[in-house]
C-alpha cells in the first residue's frame, strides 16, 4: 500500500473509528480562494477587552492587575456547581443533570501575545497552572473529570484574541475521554502495556509522522489524523496525568507547546486557529494505570490562511475523510522554522 497514492482507511486506536484517506486528490487542480491575510497587530493592552488586567468583565467583576497568569470562574458557566443530581427516564428517553465548574485561564496579561509568542518560562507557568487547576478542581468531591482546552481563532468560536483557555470540570466523564479510556484499558488488559507507550515507540521507530521531539516530549501527526494538520503531544515517559511531571518535563512540555504554535503560525503566515485539549486520567479516585496523558490539536485550515476543511456531506453522514496524508502533513510541519514568521517580517 502506498500511503501517498492509494485511497485507504486508517484505524484510530484511541476511539475504534476509521478515517478515509484520499491522497491522490491532492493532485487535482484548485481554483478556489487562496489569499494571505495581513498580520493583525494588537495592542499590549485593550481597554475594551474583558480579559485584560484591571478591566471589568461582562459579568460585572473587575479583573485584578495580574502580571502573569490569571484564572477565574466563568461568568456564564455551561454547567453549574449547585445542580442537584437527578435523572429522567421515559421509555427510550433518558436525561441526567450535569454538575460542574467552568473556569477561564488567561495565559498572559498582554493582549497581543499567544502561546507561540510567549517566552518558554512564561509558557511553563501556564503548564503549571494547568496542573494546579487539575489538582484543585479534581479534589472537589463531585468533580470526577477535568477537561482543559483552548479554542484559538474566531473560526473556532473564540471571539476574544486575548490569550486564554478554559476548564470544564464535571461529575460525569465526558463521551470522548471515556471512549479513549476504554480503548486504553482494553489494550492494557490484553497486553499488559500502555497503548500510547506502545504507539509512541512505533511512531518514533518509523519517524515519518514525527514533527519534532525533545528529551521528554514527542510531537506528531497521528496515523489516523482527521483534520489536515491534526497533532498530538505525548510525554515519552508513561504518566497518567500532568501531575506526575518533573520540573524538567514541565519545561520540555512548555517548549513543545510553544514550538508547535510557532510552526502552526509559520505554515500559512497567520495566527493559526485550532481547538486544543488535554486528556488525562479522571479525578474520581481511580488508579487508571492504562491512562497516558496527551494533547490533541484540531486545526481546520487546509490550503491557506483562508481555506478551511469542512466536515460536511459524506463526513457528516458516513465517516471522516481527508486528502493530505498524515505523513505529508508531518513533513510540511517538520520543515518549518522554529522562529516565528512575525519576527522575520519585523526585521
């Protein structure tokens, strides 16, 4: 099988789902819209931004004059901490109440920065805050899962460019993390080893989907990637949660997050949009020896800063499909410099 020529399907070992790959379609002519967006220069402080230090949020609360990271309870939570447990059953119809806490994390007081543009030490403080929040929220008796994520760019539903992410901590383990945990548990029970440890060993041996790595962290395009430039970040050492990282591993993770952000931006010389999330073991008191924490990055851009992939038609009704192969995507990202394009344009 020629992965760069033959149409084929690939198995996602974390979900059990398949993705169709049509690499031959990359040779078809493209007459659609391709344009380079002008670099959007933002101020260091925006008086109208509800996340900047000292400003008043839409809920009426004034932000402190924070100088590093800042976390607060979301003024408009999707789930609420005081919701009482209840269940509805009526024939085939079922519903359960959801209890939880939603928080917002500001990565920096500066309105104009992103994780890609922050210094490694500053990104490490974000990593530490992710860990602190995972532990703090996870210690609450009704919180059994902590989902940390970032939506970057208006196309991903993020209307505020101030660098920030979110946390949804809840009683129930959400669908996708639960499916991944079941697949990891099944592999562990059958083989006595970690699914993602075994997978990472195979990827590092092959090398064609590795973008870059450092002493502790590997960054790769997964074999089963759905989105054009989908990426996973994996620790090389087996860890069920970020709480197990050493200080040097935290710094390596911070550098990996920053470097990937730079490469993403450099691909189309734009502030590359994506949804990023961290999957780690639940906080329900279980051991979860099979769990291996990891990051998922799902970016929509396909051919340029303005050409996006849409999950429509066949993909909504049958199964996901992609044209560019995971190997081609990894090669493109691997070849990009680790210096942000904006620094070169300013020279």
